[in-house]
């Protein structure tokens, strides 16, 4: 497959990818839906009339919305038809866009000229705790034993309901929060700025398909038609605030201070060639959580840390999405097992994705082993936890034997100092 759009072989966004996002351009302040191709964005608002297949011909208005929810709310056959249409229009042998200079001028925007936005109206956000090695490490650090300390963990995907209003797009700064913490060797709480700010290397799935009714359940084996695509996610975490507040009801203000996502939603169809075996599960889950097909992905993940006064970032973690113990199908099944209703645009976070190696851990808590093993950065500085001015950048990509790369772009945020209280 070859596109008439020229791009580097190392691009995150070849014609095999075509992720969806929402952007504004210098000449138009209206939010438009687009797909990334090389260094460009194809504006779907401008070419909505070209979606003339049997399913989308009467649904072209979904590409004129300011968010992706309406398109997400269609069915998987609609999504497949849209992908086939886009690949056909961008193919080097197709003259429709290639030879229409006026249409091309209107339809393509440089990514460097565009401003990206949160791609959907996120009604609800659930953050899961699904990678095995992260859960194991937390058990060892805080409970002195392995994953078996969490009696429920291997029986169901554990999660908590997060705050959708504080989900922000890559590039948005995050401010160090205030909260109640308890200093070491003390039992008396104090109030002040968080001292232990951390990042969490995660991915998240956008829910698609028509809304479900309250009381309707979706089994894992039927969940694929409800998963629109994946993004990178950094669920910033105030560790010392979390330590004091999380018993008995779990994270609250320690997690609602900001969650960063990457702007481009990579579809399941683009990721399908990179499916790998599911993580072995023992004991066997209950029937509603079982699915026989593979639905894990070989997505290579990296986290960079750059201090404010440094020109060089250090890659501090290299891990892989395939470390997920519970698949996103199982997460969605657990979300709905009680009859909880879903809406297109809901977001399901993976939990911190850590691997087996010391350099494959997905947060500072693990990388510094709760502050006992400082990280040495390229700048010569050391880190046990994030400091003001630090920029964290997450990246993710799949790559095949021919060098075709399916990337997610970047998920980036800078930690700003706490704002003084009056």
C-alpha cells in the first residue's frame, strides 16, 4: 500500500495507521475531525462528501462534528468502511484527491501548524490496575509480599472511577497539587504541596458503538465491537496524598489533578497485525470475563524525562503493552457486569504498564523503588521522584519486519510548581 502523500519511512502515521483526532488550524478556529497521514492532517470536515459507501453515505454529518463521539457511536462496520474509504482516497493510484489541487489545498493541514484537542467528549473515565508486574511490585513494596496479597486481583480487573473533567491533551502543563499528607515517622497529617509527584505510563481505550441501556451487560467475548481505539495516557499521581487518602475508598484528589492523553486515537484495525498472545491467566476467570481470541498487542512503550534546565531527555523506561494481564475486552466486561451503561467516548485506562526488567517499570515509584534507588539522568542529575520543571514524554509504536511503524505520537506534560495559597 502506497500513498500519494510523501512521508518518512519512520513516521508514526503511514497509510496503514490513519488515527483520528480533533484539531484547529491557524485559519480556522472551529474544531474539525482529522486523520494523521505523515506530517499532515486530512480534514474530514472538508471531504465528508467523499464518504459515499453504503453505510456512511447517509451519515456524512458525523465528520462535520467538533468531537468524535457521533462517529464513535456508529458500529464497527461503519468504522471499517470509513477506514477503507480513507485508504482508497489516499492511495497513490486514486486521482480523486491527488489530482484535485483546490480540494487538496483545503483538505490538508500541516500538523506543525495545527493545535490538537481532546478528541471526544469523555463522559466517564475508569482507570484499571491490570498489568501484573506493576501490581506485584506494589504488593512487595507496601505489603511485603507478592500479588497474592491482593485477594481479588487475579479474579477480576480492579479499577476506580476517575475524573473526566481533568483529562487534558498532550502539551498541557500539570500543576503540583496541595493536599493532606503524613510525614515519615509521624501519624499527624499536615497540609501543603505534594512532595511525591509521579507519572504513570499507561494506555487507554475509547469506547465506541451505540450507548447501552442501564442494566445491559457486555461479555468479554462480545466486547470488540465496543472498542474504538487506543491512546497513550499519563495518569499523574500525588503519591503522598494518595497514601493518606486511599484507605478505605481508594484514590481521590491524588488522581484528579490531571490526566494527559495523546491526541491521536489509533484504531483496533490499525493495530490488528500486531496482536500477540494474551497473558496467561490462572485461575481461569468466570465465563463473563473469558474470550478465546487473542486481544493483546505488541506496542512498544517509552517514557522520557527532561529536567527544566537540560537540553537532553533521558529515556527512563522501555516497556510493552503486552504485559497487560487483563485485556481491554475483560476490562469492558467488568465495567458493565453490574449493568453499568456505556456511552461512546468513555475512556478505560490500563493501569501502569510495567515489565520484568528494572528499566521496564512504568512510574518513578517503581523505577526508584520507592525512593531507595535514585535514577541517574543524562544531565548528571538524579531523581527519586518528579521535580518542578520536569517534562515527561510518553511514546508508543508498533513496527513490523518491513519497518512499517504504527505510532501514537507523543503524550507530554510539564510539572509546574504549586501555586501559593492566599
